[in-house]
């Protein structure tokens, strides 16, 4: 063989191996997360679930912050509200690591659980241990991975951290902005509008502000579809979470009955022991690596919901109402569509309500079964418990095809850590597509399928195909892979 040809072949092989190495590294990297929370009762419920998934992330901080509802001296859960949950985590930690060695140690989690800006709603003048922790993580140039800053309450502590960086390290603002990803459960104070947008807007930081969370907040029994509501009632919660699942799950603040029944409608499933509220969980459900690739774009959709770009790099909930105009300022309890609908319109136009919350509610059976499996991990051996399948696509996840072409997709390498039988279901996620139409998928319940690209698809259109794999373990667990087909000329 000609030496020049040999060199070309060697270079091609080298770059191909580098590309493969980068792809593997990207898939194996854990998301980095920092939680800020106002310690409301639903935050406490969310923290239980969060800790059960702590192996999925590099947790960089658990920080108390104020909100429009809670601050020190006003309906405040206490500076040490998270401590009992961390103690309970420590009790089940030896069993959790039987299922995944990646769970962080209790000592580490306690060391990064700090007080942020809690003195008043929207207070961001004080430099606090919590705000400084965020500063430390964002300025650390030894790790350039994105950091998901979650606001389960107000954004004041996050704003204080960014202000410290602006004041003390203005030359690092662009670097920091490239790392930051924001996920807010509403804007529970005014600091995003008052400080973050005016001072950091030029850096185009991605900000997801979620209202779909209300589907699993306090009015869940009026929003969740009937076919899925059984996963939230007393019988399911007691059997799968609250009883005989160790110290952490036993601390889950389910409804107790009595005074906290106030406001329940007739026939409500909210009885003693039922699901309470986890309004803040979508902030971290979004960052669980399920294979849906939703962290690549808020518009892709995943366990934390799906979002549309409204202004700048700000993403809000898609409102299924023709001609709807998003408010210029805060997206929160007085302006967000879902909350306003539930307050002012419900129970009328429920089809519209169902469509609005569907980007989150569509996953709830999978989410709850996964929660139940994690609860089992607290008390069962590896052999006794169930673990999710590993979905492997045998080709690139991003493909290009011309109109009229047939694209063959394969997940034949998919496996299950417990050797369970696997059920395949390939489907088009049409809400995430830019192609406006239905795509034919042949043999959609097998490991290998054919997708027919429609003749009327235009160049640049994207088609999102989800490979959904469910095992036959107890509880049944589901994981996914998303293949995106871009239509070429």
C-alpha cells in the first residue's frame, strides 16, 4: 500500500477514535447540580427523591435560600431543615452503594449543605456561605462542565453569587456564563428580573422557568390524568415509599389527614398517606440522564417538562392557546398560564389544561416506578431490587436523510443489568419535531425499526424518534434513547 494512503488511513482511524472517545466521555459525564431551596414542605418531599438520585450527579451544593413565601422569621422551616434528611440518608447510604458506588458520602453532602440568602424575600445584598459556595464552583477552572443552578425557591442566593463574581472577578463573567444553566421553579422573587437579566443578559445564559411543575404540586389530584393518578394515592405511596423502605423514605412528608385536608375537593384522592406535593422536583428530574437528551435543548422535552424559547435565552412552558402573549416580566404565580388557569378557570376547558401539563404528566408512570425502585435500593440487596435497562443505539444519534428515504434504526445492543426481559417501543416525539406531520415507523415494538422520511419533509426539518425500553422487573423501569433525523436535500 502507498505510504501516503497508509498515513491517511492512520489519521482517519486516529480521529475516529478521538471522536468515539469524546462521545463516550460525554455520555458518561455526570451533570453538576446546585440546589437552592426555601425549605417549604414540598421542598422537603423533593429532597427525599433528590437524595435517592444523588448518584446520578456531581452534587456541588444544597443551599437554603428565601422566597416570596418563606424567609427567616416568616414561615421559615429552620436553618437546619435539611439536616434530618441528611441523617436519614446516612442511615440508608450503606445499602444504596450496593446498587451504585456513585452515591456521595453523607459527610460530603453535609459539608456542602449551607445557608444562603435567607433574611428576606429577594435579599441579595449579603455575602453568605451559600452564595460563596456557588462562586467557588463557578470560578473553578479545573472543571469546565456546565453547572445546573436550581431555584426551588427564590433566585436571590444565585443572584448574590453572580453579583460577587461581577464585582470581584469581572474578567471571569464570560467564562462563568458559559458554565451556568438555570432552572427555576417560577420566579419566586424579583432578582432574576432586577439583577440577573440586566447584568448577565448579554452572555445569553440559558434559563428555564417552569410552571408545569404545578402538575405535581398541591393541586396534583386535579391535574394528573386519571390513568396515572393511582401512582400518587395512599395505597401506592404506602406500599412503595412510606412503609418498610428505610429511614429516608419514612421521612417523606405525605399527607397526614386532619387540618392539612383543607381545600380538598369532594372525591379527592388526597387522603392520609397520599402524595403531598413535589413542586420542585422537575428542576432535578430534568437533569437525570434518562437517554432523552433533554439537557441538550429545553425544547426536546424530558422528565422535567418541555419548554419553548420566549425571549433571549429564556425558556418558558408552551401555552396551547393561539395568540397567547407571554408577560414581559416575571413568570410566577400571578402570571404563569397554568397557575392562573387553575386559579381562575378550572374545571372548565380541561382539554386545554391536559395539553398544557402533558409535557410533564406523560412521564409520570415511569417517574413514579423509578422512585419506587430507588426506595427499594434503600433496603434490598442488588439481587432483590430492580435496575433500569441500558439502551444502546448501534449508530449515531443524529442522522441525515432525504425526503422519501427509509432510515433503519437499531437498539440491538440494549441490555438489562438484572437480565430482565425487555419491551421496545419506538415513537415519534412530534411536539419536539420541526417537521409538522406524522412519520411512519415500521416494526415499532422490536429492537430494529425502519423510519420512512415523509416526501413533504423540507430540508432542515428535524424528526425526533424515541426508543423506549421497559423491563419486566418489579417495579417495571424505563429508559430511552432519542434519535434525531435531520432532513437533507
